[in-house]
């Protein structure tokens, strides 16, 4: 079997590693548009930008691994077209590759502000890849001024790293509070207080009018009310869009990403989609997940199904964010919650916010509360969970449910 994977991500490497484990004979090729050896992206806005880890420490697999496992890695090469009828892929270097199984791990692209309001000025940055991280590391110098557009996790992580380096930081958020799409008001309150304690200014319910330009560069950000915030550089953290162009051109079904079934097959049974680009069934809805867990687990399931198994993908999502001294770990998915219950952790200052729909336990945001996070994951994986009343009872032991 010839398997070709488009994308050099967690998902792509998880697929390749699992397929090689299951099949000695499979021919495996990974096409990566990056010039670098595939690397982890989440640490870029966290440990890498803070200097805690080197590039070698975030590389997903060393070069020798590909050779030892007979996996062909083509770097700096893009797939330009998929010929589904002939099962061939056209590459940017002029080559054509045949496949029996094709895996789309094309990921997602950061949203950018429109060019008309200054979104493409050279010192207006996004945070997605290694080049972005290097540009921002060069900009984050003590005494400079940064405006972050967007109060989601990426924006807040960038704000944290900049503030730690002595940069004066203002975050503007169009919604009435930070983390509106992804977390409860309780978690947002804790994160906001943390940033303010470190000197970060957070402006919520604040519209952006335009980036103020002078001599071809951003020098400020004009708000909806006319006020101008001076800025030496700007970071936009306003979400991502799945990279579906290749799949769409090939005629695959699209629905907020590349639509797949429970076995991660697209509308073409020989083609799978995994990672940030894939939209899959989850509890009677179609969702995309942007997380390491999702990428890794999807890769494993797709590899097994490539060889003829029929494994359904039923994840227990988890995420994390590092900001200042806060390690926020999230177990589960809080979609549809109607109740949040806060519980103190065993360590001083630790706490967790538990999400419920009725009496059903959905997720937990654990703030410097690793023990509760691990227990919450175990409970979700086991299909068990506490009730709101049990969480409100400080004497109740979560482990008793297992």
C-alpha cells in the first residue's frame, strides 16, 4: 500500500508512526511545505518563545527516525492538486506521486485583519509557525509597546511572553470579555486578574477601527471610539480557518473543514482528513478541534482504518495554556454547558471550574491544579462524572467515582 500524507504536523507524524507499526510493507511519504524538520507548534507561543526550550527540543522526530522507519519526508514541497480518478498528487516541484491512501493533514491558517485596515503591514504579526515565533522574539524587547488584537488563548499567551520581557502590553477584545468562545466567565475572571497583576492592560467590548500606519509600518491602533493606542508592533490572535483549498478543489465535501465520518474518511473513501482541518461527528454535532490530543489520536485511528479496520474516533479532548505562572489544563469540551461549579485544589491557590449540562459532567478548567485535571480526564474517559452537588461538597473525593 502506498500512503501519502499532506502536511508535516502532529497528526501527520502520528499517522505515519502508527502505520509503520502496523505494517512493515507500507510505502509512506510525508509532504511538508515547511523547510524545517516537522516540529511542535503549541510550544512556539509558550516555552520556545520564552527561551525555555530549543528548536531541537520541539522537533517531533529526529531526522534519523524517518530513515530508520523507511518514511520518505519531502520538505519544502506543496501538493498543488489531487487527481482522485487516477489517485495521483501533483507537487510544486513538478513531481507526480501515486497513492492508495491519501491523508490530508493540512492544518489551519491564522485569520488576518483585512489589508484595507492595515492587517498586512510588516510589523503586524500572527503566531502560527517557527518564522512567526522568530519575528516576535526579535520584537519583544524591554520598553517597546505591543497591542494584541484578540483575547483568546493565542493572544493571551503572546501577551504573557511579551510582558515577561518588559514589553508594555495592551490586549483589545471585541466581545464583552476575553475567552468568550472557549471558557466560562469564571475562568476568564481568573485569567484577566492574572494579566492585570503583571501589568497587562485588557480592554474588553472594544472595537478595532484600523491599524495606524506611518512610513509603511504600524505605529498605533485606532479603536472604534477614535482613541489611538501607540504601538511598536501588533499581534493579531483572532482565530484560525481550516486549510481546505486542496480538498475543495478536489471536490471533497466541506463543512467548517474537510468533512469526515466517524472513521475519518472523507467523501472519497480512499482519502482521510485528520487534525485541525478535519470536521468530524461528536455527540450529535460536527466539530473541529485544534489540539495536540486531537491530532495525535486522529492520526492513530486513520492509520488503522487505512489498513481495513473499522475504528470509530471517539475522543476525550484535552488542551492546555501557559500564561505567566499559570498552567491552565482543560479536560473535556464544555459545549452546551449551563452550570459552572468552582472547587479549590489541594495546593494553595489551585482551583478548577467544572462544567455541567444539567447533571452531566462535560469538562473542567484546572488552574495550577494538575491532580484534578488528571482525575477529570480519567473520569471522562471512563464515562463517569460527578454531579454539581458533589463538586460543591469540599469533602467529596473525586477518585471515589472510579
